[in-house]
C-alpha cells in the first residue's frame, strides 16, 4: 500500500483541503488515514479508484450557456 501525503494528493486531485474535507464528510471522497495527531495520508489505490469512478461517471461540470446571436 502506498500512502499519499497532502502535497502528493493535491498533485493528483486539484481540490482545496477544505473541499476534500467536505467531500470526505459526506462520503464522496476516500477517507484519510490518521497516522499521528499532526499527520494524515490517503491510500493511493483508493484515490486512483475514485479518479477512475469520476472518469466513468456521467457527472460532468455544467458548461455555461453561450448566447450565440
């Protein structure tokens, strides 16, 4: 098992710490592993699986509507 620290996670997933915490709290992002009171990490395999599930899902960011006159 390979663990990702915050910096490595942010290199893979372009979300802020706050947004990741929010997604974790509602069960939409892999949970962090608490290594010590001041150190957390994420399982790289879980992050990769989450990224792949996003790729496979039909959820896409809503594109702004362009007004072509």
